[in-house]
């Protein structure tokens, strides 16, 4: 893993770059498989069995089973691919975004309608 990326210290953010893309390739391809109704049905019938057909890491599979979208992102998931999972569950993008921020859906919607989170600059690092 490259640790000197100029964007590696953005608070609360995982940048989906080439490294993340490689790490999450199979996770994201699993997500894309859910675009087809027969695959969604197979997944919903036995999630673990369907996941075992994909060469994902065990951490990725556990994150899917737990619907831990933040963990999936840290493991290489791209939110636009992960959307296939919450759509399969009958959930909206707004629902998933609220879940990922730890907010109630209504509070998340209100925050976004009011312009999003306030920007709070971080303190400069010492020695920089």
C-alpha cells in the first residue's frame, strides 16, 4: 500500500483510487451481479452460499453479511457498486448514506437539504 498519497489524510474519507479498485475488484463484481434478477433471488435465498461463489476475502464477505457499508468501502468497495446491495434489500441511497454517517434518515435528509455538513478545518500538522 502506498502511504504517501497526497490525499491519504482526508478525515473520514476513503478515496477510490487504483489501489482501492484492485483491492475491491471481486467485491464490486459481486455487487454488479445483483443487477440480474436471478442473481438477486439466489443471493437473498442463501447469502453466504452466493458470496462463497466469489473470490472475495473473508473480511469482504463478513462486511456484506453485516451490511457494513463503511467497512466495504475500506475494503475496496465503490459506493456506486455497493448501491446494488442496498437496492436488493429494498433500501434507498439516502437510507444507506444515513446509516454510513450514523444518523437517522430524517436527520441526514435535513442536513443535506441545509447544505451538508459544515466544514471544520483541521489543525495543521506539527513540523509542516
